[in-house]
């Protein structure tokens, strides 16, 4: 006989599955060439080249930072080779499989946070329906490497939340093989070990050893993959992906391009930010009391976003949204904790909760990535549409927060 806790768990899994299914049904599916033309996803040529070269490494030269991510394309090439299936189909199956797996693992993370149903619903919806977390990759699966990194990051946080070092290691290995961004996450992992109460049962000596093991894993994998990649890659320009913006400021600065770059970055987070700012905009809100438990997640967000930002308008360009969205795992964890600590949904009537859910869903209807069609020239329209929804959400949350505060003050 199932317990109320089991029933609640089943209900939440069903909701997560339904949200994933709805996203798949409403997503636009583009062929490889169309996708590359639409958003300049030229990385795909190199990943497909690696996959199609199985059981050998590519003979032609490939851009170094893409060649260094050869493990997952090579594995998908192996599956295609064994099954006699095209690489495009394998990439697509891998993308959809990773999508469901990541959302399921993220659901497992939420169990460790003890969230109310309302907070869970809004958090999992924001995670699934951001236009840049999954829609982007399901629309065209050539960049499945990003999802491999997100899978590793999700496993990492599951390990961190459950204090399971072996799970942390698995996540770190997958992250590192997926993207070099894992290198930037080393300080975040170490900070989490030493700052989070969950890991307080471990001695400082143990945490130092764990930190050294994590660092060794990431650095050694980075060096090994780099050494193998150098046999079929062009010269490494990885440093430009960290320092590119400084070269750009000196050699090719353009204010309009800089503003476009910053606006694209901001729009990656505009909807969750509108909810948070609606709460913290209250006159008497004390943000300092929330920093202690949010800081480890904020550090991860900053570290992951630093790479696309430091790449600059020339190196990163329009990819700033896709690459910044890789931080959505720690972002939504922090978001959920923040809502739960503020007990925001205690005063939100079901009607307003449903309205907020609808806003999250419709905000994901990207002009290229959904069934609405392939309208690359409608970028500005989508930006205005996203801003309008986010502004309405901000006003709604602000008014509801004011109502909550006035009700609490009126209590004897």
C-alpha cells in the first residue's frame, strides 16, 4: 500500500514527465543544414565528423576546443557504426534520452530540498521551459555535447546535495568530457565542500583530500583529451575563450555589439530574475540573510557564465544565451531554495499560481525553436514578447509579496 509520501512523489514525477512531453510536442524539429544556417551552429560539422570517423579519429583538422570534446561524439559514432544507423538519428535519440534523464535527476535533487508542491512546480517548469536549456538542443541535436555537460553537472549537484563523494566524481568526469567549462567549476566544488552545512560531518583534512582528487580528475582529463585531440586538431586557441573579450575591447570595440551581447545574456535569465526581483523589491526585504545558503550556487552560476562572457562578442557572439543557460542547474536550485525560505507560495491563490505557470510555458515559445515556425528575422519580436511577459510576472509577484507582507504585519 502506497504512503502519502509515495503518492506525492508519483504525482511530481508525472508532472515532470508531462512537462517534458509537452515541450517535445511543441518543439520545432529542424534538419542539420537548416539548423546550422538558422543559428550558426557550425560546431556540429566537427562533432558529426568525429562520429562518422569511427572506428578511427578524423583525418582532417578540426577546431581544437571541439576536437577536445571528442569522447561523446566518438561514442555516438560507435553506436551508429554498430547499429548501421545514421549519426543524425543517433544524435537525436541521445539528445531526447539525455533530456529525460537530466530532468529526472533534477527531480531527484528537488527531493533533497524538501520543496512545497507549488515551489516544485514553478522550479521544474522554469528548468524545462527555458528556451535555451532544452528546446535549443531538441530542435537540433547537433550540440548534444552541451547536454552531456549538463548531465554531469546535474549528477555533480545530486552528489553534493546527498553528500556522496562517489556521485560527485561521476558528475565531474562526465562534465569534463563534455565541455572544458568543467575546469572553471573547480573553485565552486571546493567552496561547496567547505561552506555547506551538509558536508560539515567531514573533517577539513578529508575535504582537502576530496578537493585535490576533484582537481586532479579535471586537470588530468583535460590534459589527456587535449593530447589526443592535438593529433587531429588545429592549433589550440582555448585561451581566447577566456580572454577574447579583452582582445576585442582593444582591437575591435563596438558599443552596439557590446549592448546586444549584454542584452542577449540578460534575456537568458529574465523570467526567473523577474520573480526574484518581484520579491526582493520590497522595502523591508533583507537580502543579506539569504546569502549564506545561496552563495555556493551563485558562485557556480558566475563561474559557468564567466566563460561565454569572457569570450566576448566575437568569440561567443549569439551563443552567449545557450552557453550561459548551462548554469540553469545551480540557478534553479538556488531559485527554489529562495522561494521556499521566503514561503512565497503560502499566500499565492491557485489562480495566480496557474497564471504564473502559463506565463512560464508561453515564454518558451521561441520564434525558431517551437512549432510556430522558423522565423529567424523575428528575434526582436521574441525579445519584446519575453520582456513583456517577464515584466507582467514581476508586477504580479511584487503585488503578491506586498499582500503577504501586509497580512503578516496585521497579525496580532
